[in-house]
C-alpha cells in the first residue's frame, strides 16, 4: 500500500520543485472511502491557482481552460481513457493575477481490490504549459475502520447545484489539495473522514486520539469520544489555527479499539500574511483626510481615539477596498491617486498644500476634467472682480464644479456643484457670481 502522507505533501512538494518554465503548477490530493458494500471509491482532487493559468479576454469576461486526459490501467491493460475540458471564467481581470483564488475539480473512481494505475495529463491550451503525473493506487481493505483523511479549507452550508461534487448533505466541504493554510485568512483546518463500524458496535463509543506536532513538539494531543450510530459514519473536526506558529505540521488520527488500533496520518503547511503598510502619507491623520475625499461620512468618527495599529489596519483596508471597487490592483490605484496628489500640490497649492484645497480634492477624486472654462465676475457684484473656473466631467454623473478665487490668491473655493453627492453648493453662490453670470455655462 502506498504511503499517503509521503505522496500528499513531501512527494508533491518535491515534484513541484522540479517544474520548469513549460510546466503547469498543479496540486493533487486523494482520499479513499468504502461504501456500504465494502467497495472502495477514490476521490482525486486537483487545484490550480489562478495566477498559474493564462486567462484570455472575450465576451465581457476572462476565460481559461484545462485539457485533462486521464488514463486508467490495471497491470499492463488499459481499461479506459477519459478526456475532460475544464472551463474557468472570471469577471474581474485582477483575479487572474491572484495567488489566493484557484480552480478546484474532483474526479471519482471505483478501485478494485488489486488497485489501479492512474496517469494524469493536464494542459493549459492558452499557455501550452502542461502537467504529468502517474501513480498506482491500492484499495482500502474491506475490514478498514477508517477512510483516508480529507483536508478542507472551508465547510459551509449550500443547497445550490454549484458545488455538488464537494457536498455532503447540505454542507460543502471545500478541498485543499495544496495542503497549505493561511492563518490570516482561515480560522480552521477542517478534517473529514469516515468511520466504518460492524453492526454489533452501533450504540457504543469509539475513542479517537488527535495529535499534531511541528518541529518535534506536540502542540495538540486530544482524546475524543465518538458515539457510533450507524455503520458508515461521517467524522469531522476543525483545528484552530490562530494560536499555531507558522510552519510544517504532521498529524495523526488514531482509532483506539479493544482489539487494536487503526490510524491515518496527514500533513499541512501553515503560513500567514506579512501585513504591508499601504499609505501615501507618513502621518496617518493625513491619510484620514485623503480617505474623506472618497468615503466622507463612512469613516470612523472616533479616528483620533484609535491607536496607531488600528489606524494602519483601517488605512490598509481602505486601499484594498479601493482596488476591489475599481477592479485594479492596490499598487495601480495607489499610483493613480498619488499622481493626482502630486499634480494638485504643483498646480493648486499656494496658502496650503494643493491636495488640501477644494480644487485638489475634486481633482484627486475625479481626475482631470473633460472641459475647463475660465472667466471673471463683473463689477455688479458686491465684491471686487474675482476669477472663476468651471470644471465639467464626462461619464455617468456628468459632474459640474464652479470654483471662485475669493481672495485672488490662487486659492479657488468650490461654490457650486452638480452631479456629485459628496459635495454641496454654497447657498450664496449666485450672489457671489453676480447677476450678469450666465448660468447656462453650468449645463453639461
């Protein structure tokens, strides 16, 4: 019988380390189960991270493909050859660069007692990168008390027809063929297996030991009493990740019976995100002022009472949400806003930094206007002649902004706005512009 522990992680990592430029990085894991008649079923899960696929844009979406060829043989005899076309569709083009989103599929077989030889070829036709793998699988003995252990990223309720391959009852068990858990994004490592009990054991309790070690140190050693209510019984548990240090883990689930014990091993790697500081300004309070240009009243009112760590996390979340809402990368949206800040400082600053002026605020949020009209008020106003500018934007909102230089010091104040819910007009804007101002200039 093959050593599942070796194949699932150690062998797979060695395999991936040998991949060349024309090889497709693909992750595999498998699990064997017995049905009510003692037949052995094999689930073969494979996973490809989106960034390792080549997506092509068409029909308002982004499409990738996998050509899968599976050959099944027994001894030297080819039993059958199966070809599968996997179609992967995304709508956000930046998902194509994601190393956290992936495509997962599952193939299922019946294993005869003598086992089968499986050969898997997978190719991305868009990039022409390919993956090849072969392995002999032995069936679980009919007298087995335990199935293999299946590691899942998430377990959640879902009664739709989308994830039928991974559903048990009304729960979806999302497989994790990579065997990598990121504690910054996941709270638990979910384990699923099945217990096979003889008829005479129904109504009794089985004792199960869960152990988990890393670097020679045992971090978990727990005993669980499981009530046996049927011959083929699902057993699942979750391992909290928050308090575990980053590293490689080896675990064992051992079924302890009077006549002996049976165990299954598993391994996984635990990682975490290194939090990156996302900010355009050194002072978080300046960043808060910048965020107000985009979020206005949705910002926390108790900002000044937050500590430095909380402010940094909020700022990071702001830029990540900006990237999602604009369907851009964080780096790209920050570069765009930073360029606008620098432009505002160069062209609108006089008494104070240009990005803090009314013109700077509108420019940073909306970019350069499609049309600018300039003029001066007449002498019929209560004030001396003032310069003004009208900015007009194209697009759905067709925003219009009227600025006036009240002190004639290149510090234009926004006094009228249309098509922008984040700004309000000055109630006296008509008096400030004078009766001779042609309000038709504000049409857009």
